[in-house]
C-alpha cells in the first residue's frame, strides 16, 4: 500500500468550478472570491470574512491594521508552525513564546504570567483543529489588571482598550467552541487554505472579523480589503468595467489578494464540507481512536469535550515512554510500509532561527515532551476504512519492533 500524508481533495465538482472560472473571462479576485467569503461568513457566523493569499499574509495584514511594530510583544505558543511567530517578527515586534498544555494548546496560566505593558495581542493556535482555552484567554485579555497596564499606541488599540485575542485557526475551520463556531471565540480568526489544510485554494487564507462594539466589522473589512490590493481605491474588476479607469492609492497597502481560480477550488470543497468532508474526517479520527484506545502505550489526541469539538485536521497520536529517536525509528518503519506520517510540530525554540534569537527549548518542557512522543497519522476524506486499519496496524507493528 502507498498512502500519502495529505493529498488535496479534487473531485469533478472542484474541476468544474475551476474550469467555469477559466472560461468566465475573469481569473483574479472577483465573484468566486466574494462567494467564498460569503460562504465562510455563513458557516462560521462571523460578520465579515476576507480572503487573502495565505494565512501568513493575512496575519501580517491584521498586525499592520493593529499597528504592531518595534517595541511591541505578541504572545505565541512555542508549539506551532513557525509562520505564527514569523508574522510577528516581520512586523519588527517580539514573539513572546509560552509553553503549551498536554492537549497541545497554549497554556493560559503561562500567558497570564507573560502579559506586560507591551503586549498587543495573544496569537493562540488551535493545534490539529482542537480549539484553545478561549474562555480563559478572553478572561485574561479582558481582566482589569491587563487593561490597567495596556498602553495603546494608536486609535485602533485605544478603541480595543486591551490586547487583541487573535486566533491562528490555520487548522480549525469548522471547529466548535462553547457550542458555537470557534471563530466566534476570538476577536479575529484566520484560517489557512494551504494545500494540506481541511479546505484548500492551493494557497490562501481567510480573515474572520468578530471585533466587539464599537468596531464596525464591515468598515474594518473594507480597510483590510483595500490593503490586500496596494491600497488602491478601485479593484481590477471594477476598473475593467466601462468608463471606470480612474483610481487613487490611499494607503501603503500590501498585495496579497486571493485569485478567483484558486478560490474556485475551495468554494467547491466548502459546499460539501459540513455534509461530507468534515464528517468523513471525524469518522476516520474515531476509527483510529477505537483502535488505539485499547493499547496502553497510546495517548489519544483530544477531539471532544463539553461544548467543544475539533475540526479533525490532524491525528496527533502520542506514544508513551519512547525517546525522540524511537519515535523517529517508528516513522521510518511506517515509510518502509508505504505510509507517510509526520510530526506536528518541531517546537520553534528547536529551530535555527529561533535559537539564534535566544529562545531555548529547555524553557518549554511540555512542548518538547509533546513533540518527542508525537506522530501525525494521515487523515483526509479520501482514506478508506481499510487504509485506516492498515495504518493503525502498522503503527502497532512498528512500535513493538522499536521498543523490543
Ligand atoms: C499552515 C499553517 C500556517 C500557515 O499557513 P499559510 O497559509 O501557509 O501561510 C500557520 N499556522 C499554522 C499552525 C499552520 O499549520
């Protein structure tokens, strides 16, 4: 058997939607992008959703809107994909890394201890689609103590009056928190539409705006949309219409718009996400769980709790009492058996860039422990039950071979 880790979901409906775009005469930002934004807003319940060409560029835009720069701090978990911290570094600000909990998500107690007068945002990550403890994070950013030391540097920051609760939901489109869509738990949430995520546009992202009053999310959307297109007042589609040639540049915008060709892929996928693709992911997750729950060496990843439900993006299996080297050996045996597995993630303090900036993995013992025992199994809707059983059996075989 040859089982890839995370191939994109491309069916005839996806192909038809892309071909329709190609034949429409309009291939960059236009009706398909707007339709995708509307569908994301409908599904998640947020007031406004804005498509961009990646999660990363969306994060830059949000931090630019917030006016985050040199001297500012943004709290991030040590255990995430590096884009989370890189977005902060790109703005000239400092990512303040904190350790995670056993469930892989940012530890609110560590966040509380790391809040300073320079903290402008908490950028929390829903690892594998499992939502962070947003109730605690909301309580922290909205506490009197935090508000008292918060020092706004511009009108937007003053209007919030506290650090922004910003969600890296690259994995968690469709996740549930407090019995509602998880995108309603933070001020701003960004989903990634990268090729390996639950819904993809090859490369892409969606910014979901859920800012509290007195913010007008439609107004913020308009500012952000302008700044995905060079700060230009008239977009290319509008300009292409008769007599609409004149434009102005009113802000030093980025150029990070999503194209209609790419949006078409995600649009066709998203239409069947709730009814087909997400339930199938859940079924695969549960199949693995029923296999591993009888093994005393396996640690089952979190997926449901009171009012909380994962988007089943990753199956973050952990194996008890093994070393990092034994974990790597299991991954090699899986590859030999034709199954691509992965590790999510190498904690950032173990990577060259961050080591050079002074971060040290010894300060993040839970992140290291989660990493050293973790193996991500394939999980996507095209997998058959037989393939899942094969993968689970191969893991057991590899584990027994390695620990003997
Ligand atoms: C994929 C990913 C990103 C980056 O998404 P892009 O769309 O590739 O920029 C950010 N954070 C996490 C946790 C991710 O897994």
